[in-house]
């Protein structure tokens, strides 16, 4: 489908009139749109049918299994129009990537822990349905809109795959011949070694994301992230050198215990989400009692007068600092 300059001329499925581009990744473009039947605003993700790998159908299917789970957008339609696949879903707010930039590229520990507790819940929900996400990064966590601005959503399930074999109902077999999929900055060392992605790798990515938020950077940032083996060796070595105790320097002990725990998980081990939540809660009670920090505000909510400007600045999440490696045969974007 050739897009006219004026996107507002495009109506998807004779119903969803595109208004504005609000996000773009390696796979598709996401538009704010108006549902002309229900008169509500929605998000429409578009993916060219002739794209090298079509993922939108998979994404729709995985969202379908999460219909009643908190913190995942509800989908309202999927189909093909001309040569474009479309997925209609709830419109959400800015991503943690955009909010991180808005807050000067660092979050306080209090905000990181609030994010962490919700993110663990999202992963538990997804894993309970038999899927691993495989592309966790700040751009894939969004806050809600309206009454839901405190709720963290997990999106972009196009790369999600089952970790349970549907025939045998057992965990998929260990295999170390996989290409790296996902976002190299946040991928676990297991994935650099070619090991199949399992639940532990989602949790390790989450740990890296949280460390990135609270430290402002990761030690291996800046190392080129091409899938070419040699360059990944460099990245793998840098990750291996960074011990949890160093990564967590200055952070409360339970946070370090959490990072060590997820890094020690076995390939097919069920993570103890309750244990993780308890560790994070222990950190949180320390933070709240020490700093007298407001229980209910994220960093980006601290100055309500900035909120309008914030939404103006970050309403268009086009582009991303951390792009994914989605397909083995194509080098990752950096
Ligand atoms: N439901 C939504 N509401 C509001 N914004 C959204 C929604 N879904 C996606 N976005 C925005 O669009 C961006 C790209 O979306 P998404 O990650 O689904 O696309 P992608 O092509 O798979 O991206 P990537 O290549 O980064 O994996 C998101 O980071 C987010 O900013």
C-alpha cells in the first residue's frame, strides 16, 4: 500500500481512520487512529505483507491468549488490506524509553522498583500462557492513558514464541544453535552463546533494563551490536566480566540477590516470581522509609506542571535507541 502524504486519507477496514504516526520500529508503523464506528481513539500497527518476516499475526495470536491479563493492550481487529497487515489495539501512552529520556536518562531507585514489580507481573502472565517475549527493552514497556497512567503495559509480542512444546506439553529442548534474536544491549549471555530463549532470559533482560535505568548506562553499551560472531564475542565477554556485585554497586542487597538469582536460573527452571517480588518489595520498603519518597509517583509524575510538555515532547515515539535483531540473516540495527 502506498501511503499518501496525508495519512488522514487512509481508512483501514472502512473503519479506522489514521491520524498520526506515533511509533515505528523495524517491523511496522504504529498510528493513532479514530474508530469511526465507536468514536474512540485506537492504535493501529501496520506491517507490509511482503516484509521479510511477517509477525503481526503471531502478535495478534499471543495478545489473544492474554485477553484478561492486566497490562497488555486489548486487540480490536486484525486483517489485511491491500498489501498491508493491520492490528488494531488500545492506544497507550509513552514508552519507558521516551520517559527515560524525558527524565534526563536516569530513573530513581523508587521509580525503577515500581517499574520492576509491574514488569515481573507482566512476565509471569506471559510465561503462564506458555510464551517467552524475546525482545524486552524500554521501548516495549508503555504506560497507559487516562485512568491507567500508573499501569505498565508490555507490548510488541511479534517475536514471542512458546517455550512449551504443544504436543508433549513439556519444556522445549535445550539447543545451542540459535542465532541471536532480540535487542543485543539487553540480551542475556545465554543468547549470545546461541542457547534457545527460555523464561530466564526474559528475566535477565529485565534485570539489565532495570540496571540501565538506575545506573544510566550499562558497561557494554557502545560495543557494536552486529550479529557477526566476532563482534558479539566482544559483547559477550563484556557481559561476562560484569559481575552482579559490580553492576549493583550502591544498590540495596536484595536487588543484587535478585540479579544473581535470575542469572543462575537453569534453562528450563520455573522462575520463582514470588521470591523476586519479595526481594524487590524489600528494596522498595527501604527506599520509601529512607527517603520518605512519595509512594505513588513515578519520576516523570513528580512535577505535574511538566506533564503537558512531557506528553507533547514524547507523544511521537518514532525511532528507538535500542533496536532489535529480529531475523538471524539480517544484521541488527544499532
Ligand atoms: N498500542 C500502542 N499505543 C501507543 N503507542 C504504541 C502502541 N504500540 C506501539 N506503540 C509505539 O510504537 C513503537 C513501535 O511499536 P512496536 O514495538 O510494536 O513495533 P516494532 O516494529 O515491532 O518495533 P521494534 O522494531 O522496536 O521491535 C513502540 O515503541 C511505541 O512507542
